[in-house]
C-alpha cells in the first residue's frame, strides 16, 4: 500500500503526538514518585511536662533509663511519664517509642558490659521493659566507653565489651525490634566495624562541639568552629558506619561561654534582649553577638536546620535527631521545620 504525501505527514505527526503523550505521562509519574522515608528522632526527657506532638517525629527516645545498682538490669526514670509517652502511639500508630539507656553521667555500663552473666541479664531486662511498656526498641547512650570524662567508671576493655553488649542486645531483642545508639561527634569511642551490623541506625551527637565564642553545632568548619557536622559525618563513615544508617543530631538549645548560662533553650534565646543575630556564611550557622560584634552564643534556627536537612538528603543519610523536644518554642518552629523538611508532616 502506498501513502500519499499528506497521509505520510499525518502519520508522522500522529506518532510524534503519541510519543509526546507517553513522555508526559512518564514525567508525571516521576513527579509523583514517593518521597524517601526519613527518620526524625526526638529525645523526650523524663523531667519535662511537655507532651510531644506525635505527628512531628517518627521516633521518640525516652530519656532516660540507667544500668541498675547491681549492674544487671534497667532502672527507668519516671516510668509513669514513659507510659504516657507510649500512649501517643494510639494517636499515631506509626510512631516508634524507644527507651534510651544512659546519658551524661550515667554509669555502671563498664561493670555490666565486662561480665558475661551481668551483660546477658541486662539484655534480658531490656527485653522485659520493652514488652512491659510496649516499646519498639532500645537506644544505648553510654557516654562514653573507655572514658571517665562524665565521672563514671571505665576500662580500656570497654570498647571490646561494648561490641559484646550490642551483640547480646540484638540476640535477645530479636530482629524485629530496634537497637540504636547515640555516638559522640567524631566516633572515637566505638568500634563500628565490629558492631555496626547489630544496629538499625546511629544517632550522631553533632552538638556540644565547642562553647562560645565558637559554634557548637555548625554544619561546616569556619574560623568560628572547633568541630562541625560535616566532619563528624565523614568521621563516622570512615569509622565503618554506612551513610544510610547515620542520623544527624541537632540541638534545640544554644551553648554560650561566660556571658549567658552555659546552655540556653531555643525558646529562651528568642526572648533575649541586647544582642544581634548574626550569620556565619562559611559555617552556615547563626549566632548571637553583642553590640561590639563578639560571639555570645551559637545555636540552630529554622534556617540552619533546613540547610542541614538538605545536607542529609544530599549525603544519603537516614534522617535527623534532636535534643530535646522541650527546648522548642510553643509554636514548634524547630520541630515543625524538621517534620516538613524530612517529609514526616506536610507544611502548615
């Protein structure tokens, strides 16, 4: 069959139109591709009376539990509040609630982890607590193996015993429950090459890296930093943690020097008078300065947290963590920023 010139043109145009429709459909599908699932881990303290909005995070780490006085079990601060936090799962069934065991100055880890029987008893008590309270897992916040900086006992064997602790916890908790830990900014206390396989993810405490006149949680290094988030992330990758298991910590407080109290919650920073808000373009971090331009306190704002969230996505990290929920202002400027930027909640 022979086609006329006009028929040939019509057929070509028809094919081109069909191809355009197909490409448009593919583009539309790509635009509607589901966002990656990120985690937002909120530390909620036993001593605060603020009840969290359960739709602004994916995980709550309840702070704290402790190794008990006999080195073989768990003691929980304010168990009534823990029960109330777990009840938030009836409001948001997707919410995960974990008990964080440890914290600065919380000891007896070294003695517990060094003894096979005590260590296994501790792991079994963790499971008992998880089942009793309806928790989703355990977060270990030993600050820090081999270090007595927090006034706790330690041993050169802590590093190896920590690996055994993670192994025993994973064995007892099983694969369906979460096991995470809080890590110092530069990953110097834990043998991640040995224990990473037991962990669901690692929360990096990328804050408290300095005091004023330096930033304590800046994203990048500048003349105003002694450590930075980017350096901490790279240190963890080099230490053996896959980038997809890393969670970037952010502070809901500022860290000062001698002018203000050492730690100031974000909500209280907003009420300070007599200071000027400044921005470190290199560090991508805000700070308050006095009238002479002297660095007074470093902290995070919605602007700096959004930049950190972009960094998390660019690097292929798992998500964000913060300490602590009660430091935010009543409007929830910080928690809502993280919830929106990490695709946990829609923008309001």
